């Protein structure tokens, strides 16, 4: 029990870093600390990328919906009946042909 208390006291005082056992392994401890820092940093980077991917997926879905809307409006506006209605509303003198189209062979 006294030994555990002694080790705890050395850790809290910082005397453990002056002991010969620990001082021989400063490079190893620094390397372990560096790896822990990199690991935490990569966790933050991957979380940020996950959030960005979600935002880009939402933006892509919005662009697809807009494309579908524009496409359907274009199809509706280029129908023959829609063009005839626009010509009539604008007062144009163009009319639909009453004779069928002649095919030349």
C-alpha cells in the first residue's frame, strides 16, 4: 500500500519524469504522444469530411430536382399546342398548316 502511495505521489509531484526508468524512454513517450495527437486530428478531419459529404449530397439532390423541373417545363413549353397558344396570344399571323406534309422520295 505504501508503494502504491509512493508511486501516486511521484506522478502527482512530477518526480516520475526525473526517474532513470522514464528518462531513458523520452523519445518513445514523445513518439506515442505524437501518434495520439495525429489520431485525434484524423478523427476531426474525417468528421469534417463526413459533414461536407452530407452537404454536397443535399446540394446534388437539389440540383437534380431543379433539372427535373426545368426539363418538364421545357417539354411543356415546346409542345405544338403550347406554341400555337403562344403565337395566338402574341397576335402572330402564323397559323397551323391544314394540308398534310408531302414526303419526297
